[in-house]
C-alpha cells in the first residue's frame, strides 16, 4: 500500500469534501463519500483501489490521507496530483515508517 498526504497550500481557501469529489469526477473517476461514524469520513474511488481518510475541521477539509491499494498506483497518483493541483492543494509522501529513521548516532 502506498500513502499520500494532501494538504492545502498556504493561501488556499477552505473547501468542502464535495469540492474534492467533484474534482475527482472532473478527471473521469466517480468518488463516493463513506461515513463510518460522525468523525470518520472516507473518499473512495473504487475503480483505482483508492481511498482517503478525510480530516474535517469546522466543516472544511483540512487534510486527506490517501491509501492506494492497487499494485500499479500510477493512475491513482496521477488522479490525486491532478485534482490537488486544480484545488490548490499539495501532495506529500507519507513518510511515517518508523523503520526508516536515518539516525546515525
């Protein structure tokens, strides 16, 4: 599994989860919103084996942690990058691997 973190650029106005789903759809991939609980929301693009955990603050999307489960993630990465660019967001690799620390001491 590959993970990417989407964050708004410093000057990007707040946006809704609907802006993200519409943005993904504008690039040819229908997205659904799944709510597991009042505070757990996912955006899913099933044909690309892609889902994103959505962090919502004050009714606006603050971040999305995307998980790509497809063995060939290139189409999902391109979709995320294109949509994020359209919305004024940035994509960062999720480097949360504790075994990947480069502590030379």
